[in-house]
C-alpha cells in the first residue's frame, strides 16, 4: 500500500463525510417542513486490490438513502382542508405553467407529494403551501366517479340550483272513531306542506281528511288544495280512503290494492310556471305504514316530507375520509365534486425529488398505481391533519457528531501521509 493510496483513500473519506454532513444539514433545516422525508447516508467502499496476501486501500462513496416510505408524525391542524396520509401512498398533484383567460394552465407531467397543507385559492383550486395543485377523480351530477382521468380539483361557489318537488310522503294516524250519523257530525283534519316549484318558490299544499258523510265504516275523503289541474281524483276533492279492520289501507281511490304494494296518488299542480307533476305517497296496502287508522282522539302526524330543494348559496367545503370533496350550501344540501385518490409505487424510495416536497416517477420506482383511499396497500386519509417531517432531531445530532469525528480522523490521515511523504523526500543516502 502506497502513501499516495492512503492519502487518496483519506480524501475520499473527507468527500464522503462532507456529503453526509450535507444530508444532515438538509434534514435539520427541514425538520419542521410539512411532508418532508429525511435523507440518510449509505456508505459504500470501493476495492482496488484485495487478496489473501495483500490489500490496497480503495475509497468510499456516500450515496443518499431516501426514506420516502417512512411515516412522519400526523398532527391535528386548524385547517379543515389539511390532509394527511396514515400509511403508504402519495397525493397526485400538478403545477401551473402559465395562464390563459385568467385561469392557470397545468403541467402535463404527473407529480406527487405527501404535503397535504391544502387551501382554496382565488380561482377555487385546492393548492398546498408549495403551490402544488391537488388532483382528483371528477364526480358527475349523478354521483358517478370517473376513474379514467385525474384533474385539478376546482370548487365552484355558484348557487345550488333549486329542485322542484316531485314527491311528497305522508305518515299519520286518523283516529278510529265511529262514523257520523249525520254529515254535520263528520270529523275533519288538515295538514299543510310547503313544496317548491321549478325556480325555488315555496307553495303551500293542504291535505284535508274528512269522514265520509254516508256513514261508511272506516271511510275518509282526502282533498288536495289548491285543486290539481290534472289527476288527484275528481279535481282534487273526495279521494276516498277506506281502512280495513286491522287499521291499514284496504281501498284507495276506488281501487282495492294488492297487499304490500305502494299507495300513491299522482297529480299535477300549476303554481304559475306550468304543470308540475307530484306523487303523493301515503303508505302500502295492508301494511302499518304511511296513513293508518288506529285508536286515538285526534289526528296524529308522524311524518310529512317532500324532495324539493330551494336555491342555496355556497357555505363551505369539506373532505370525507373516503376522499370525497363536498361543497356545502346554506340550504342544507351538499354536492360531491371530486374524489381524492392515493397513489402507490413499487419502490417509492426511488422517486425523483422535486422542490417543495414533490416527487416524480422514475423507471426504478415503478408505475404509479392510482387507487381509492385505504385500498390496495395505500393508507387511510386523515382529515384536518398534517404529516410533519420524519426527521428526528436527536438522531440527526448523533449522526452529526459521528460524521464530524470521521471527517476529523480523515484529515489526520491526510496530514500523516503528507508528513511521511515529506520524510521520504528528505531522506539522505
């Protein structure tokens, strides 16, 4: 082994330890960076010559050892749009590359991150602190998730369109009282419900139940006010309901229905915007559901509901544990606009690092596998939380001391080899 070889080996040690110090400085500087993954150091020796009888000094290389799969601490956040991944997986994100018509144009490359400190920008896009735009599966008006494409999630703050009432459900009990002997003694009960037209106006509909004046046992007439323009019996009045001895509907509007089939009345009303079809559902034949006739002294309303919705203004956004992003409105309604998937890789530690805790796929990392939350090996979604850096400051300081001592030792080797070379040069015969 030559002195020059020893010096070369020591210099490679200095270079390797300086690289390790660089990794440590990166880790310590980002110890509070959301979603940051620390970089460890993997030392590898290089052999020039080695046998059973001799060994020549080689060198050492310091390569980064990435910890992209090592979980950071998940902490609760005051940001309701903050998202953390408990387990494996990444968020699919993209970056803006210019703008057109006041809206961003997005990079065609797919990028990934664990930094879930998302917020809504002025254009309604969900973007994190490093200006990565969150991507998700679009959700249609019917609630169907389109898993064939990923697009930046954008939330619209437009008014929720009103929905005209098309169905009314009534559940009540008419008292089982004796039929009237004269029409003047017939009992009458009424209830009212507000229904919505096509532009969201509220319109009252009154349902009145009166004992049949001819003394029919367990017989009542139902009247709809205002009178329907079509359907609803004879102009909306005197729709007969006859109950059986068990207190359930036996005959409705002159039809003796089959047991357990629905009892409904379809009619059309005009609230000034044209005919609006409404279906009144009052239970089932022979089943204690909807309208019944049991003992009691008065009319008992159990449920009266309709499916119309008034117009609603934007009130906020929320994220569900399955990744659904919902827009909430002040009329009590909500609409799912996208679903956030998670992305897995066969070897996530081989991803290419980008600025702002971003990553890109490489050949070594394998293909991106986009999947639903908590499925196919990816973790669960923690809403209202952030994943902190996985750097342990105490452990990093320990590594720092070791790297510093190793660097100092290598400087001693260089100094000693230099002195020995000088001694060799100064030798006299």
